[in-house]
C-alpha cells in the first residue's frame, strides 16, 4: 500500500517535472544530430561537385585550369557559407517565455496537494529508516 503510493508520487513527479525538463534537452540533441548529419552530407556533396567540375574541365581547360576552376568553385561556396553565417549571427536571440526551472515549484506544490498524505507517510518512513541507521552505528 505505502510502496505503491510512494511509487505513484515518484511517477507523477517524473512525469510532471522531469519530463518537462527532459523534452527540450531531447529536442536539442535531436536537432544537433540532424544539423551535424546535414553538414556532413553538405560537405560530401561539395566534394562530389568539385570533383565533377574538375573532371569535366580537364579536356577544355587543361589540368591546371581545371584545378583553378575547382578552387574557384570552393572559394565561392566558402564565401556563401560565410555570408549566410554572418546573417544568421546578426539576428538577435529571443529568450523563452519562462525557464523550465521556474516551473518546478508549482509542479511540486500541485504534487504535494494531490499526494499530501502519501508524502507525509513517506517522510515519516524515511525519518524512521534514518534514525534506525544512526542507532546501529
């Protein structure tokens, strides 16, 4: 009976508090992995296009001219990436409305109101267990 009540308290706390804090972290991790994967695919595509330009230009421009053309293409791509990066960095970062940590006290207050008896019993049992472990020493 008491174990199930304590379990219900822990489950409700995990669902209310920890789940709300974990969701943005999970979203950020997925977003970071997707961004890194997209960047790697972009680099592979740039390498393939550069090789194709080089191979296509060899008969017309010679080996040195094809290398210069491929280098010019890479320079153009680099300047484009720098331009896009500078535009993105100039935009201000908007803060979220409230922080996730500011939501914890209301959630704990609601959990305490919902499970007041079980929480008091759990505190009593925890105090008894703590006092027993102090006496044995």
